[in-house]
C-alpha cells in the first residue's frame, strides 16, 4: 500500500483522535506560535495533515501546507483553510523553487512516519533545497520510540464521536528489526445504532536517534543546529526527553 493510500484510510481516525479523543496539546501550539514570532517570512509546513497547526504557524506572511493525502486535505475546516495555501505533494519531491522559504518545518514525528530510509534522506535534502539562504528548518522526532517493545492487543480507548457513533481502538505493537521500526496494528471499530464495522490500519514508525538526525541534517548542508527536548525548549536528554526538536540553519 502506498503512503498516500495509507493516510487516506487513516485520516478519519487520526483526525478523530486529534479533535475528539485527546485534548489539544497547548504547549505544542504555543511553541510553534513562538517559532513564527522568532522567524518571520513565508513558511512551509511539510506533512500538514488536516490543518492541526495552521492557526499557530500562520503569521503576516504566506504559509504553505504540503500534504500528500487527499483525505487529510479534505478534512480542513473552513477557518483553518483560510490561513494557508494547501499543496498536494510528497516531501521528497516538492514543487517549489530552490530557496523559496525562510522558514520550513516538519512537525509531529512526521519524518518517522516515512519508514523508508531513502525517502527520509530525500525529504531532508529537499527541505535544505527549498529553505532560503539564511533561513531555518525545524524538525521534530521522538528518539524515545527506540525503547518501545512489543505489546499485546489492548483496548486504548472507547469514546463517543460526533454523529452519535462510538469509536473503539484496539492496538497491538510489534517491534521490527529490518527495517528498524515500530509497527502499530490498529483495529478501529465504529459502533452506531445500525451496525458495527472494524477497519485495520497498519502504521510503521521509523526508529531514529539524535545522532542520526543531527548527522543527516549536517550531511544535507544545514549548520548551527540547536536541540531541545520538549516544547518548553529544555535541553535534550537521551533518557528523559519525550521528543527531539531540532532547529537548523541554512548558511547565506
């Protein structure tokens, strides 16, 4: 199954989780708002989904939302769609001129959702290409995933969703070694008054480390790399930090 087909199927469940199941991550939203205060000019968001960060990333300058999934792009609200220009394309082949954006970002573990190493490398190289000289690239990943082991099939939640139905997620976690990744077998059951349907979604998240990410950025041409361990800009710690946020510059 292609990446686009996978996310077209997964979009309705992912969006339900972001909008209904789990509360908004306000520290995350505030972090990206501050980034846009610190770094102005046209902004490109890679893997923009259905506009979860649109309001935080939008400033006075244009914001471009890059997303390969039809279903994700169709899920934008009217208010979020008014913030940005949406473009359907893959991160490893962006339809933009070299040096187009003073600010480029790839939030929310998006890079780890690309299990093929060659494609991940291609995305970082493309990010360097489209970043303007003197501009910055912000990347977010979670090296902590490397410590996650296999887990048996377990019910993660059962919640009411808009429209009167109930959404139940049961998930099994598999650790894979070739390629090094975490595979999530997710079984989404939708229950309403008339029927009960279950759909299986299988998602691979690539395992990565801080050293791998920093090396990849430097080999792609980025410099002046700053590392944070959370949205509060705390120092990154391999054992304690829930995520790795890396801000890298493109030389003039």
